[in-house]
């Protein structure tokens, strides 16, 4: 069984969201077996900054769907999309 690394783009609902707190909430929402291997930040526009977590999930876990669903349910998250995926 291998692992999959995926970089996700998490857009906050507004520029006033505390990104450090949002990162903590995202980490706390991970499904079992998944882990975050770091965060990057991307300036989008008008003060809005997207979080770019790299998530590691087991290959047999159905890809990143469970992580995307959990992240979408986190308070303060507007949208979640997969930037890229690869096996490790």
C-alpha cells in the first residue's frame, strides 16, 4: 500500500479570517490516516490569502475526497480544490 500526496487550495470566506486558527481547525478535521505535511500561503487578491496544505493520505483511502469533504465543513472555509496529486 502506497501513499498519495496532494496539494490543496483552501480559500477562506473573507480576508479577516485568522489563518493560523484556520490552519489549526484544518489539522483538527483530518480523517484517520491522513496528515498534513506543511502549509504554504498564496496571496490571491484584495488581501485574501489562500492556504495550500500538502496532505498525505493512504493510497487505499479513496484519494483525497474524505479530506476535501472535511476541510469544506471547517468553519471559515469558502472552498477547497485539489491543485495537484502524486504517489509517494
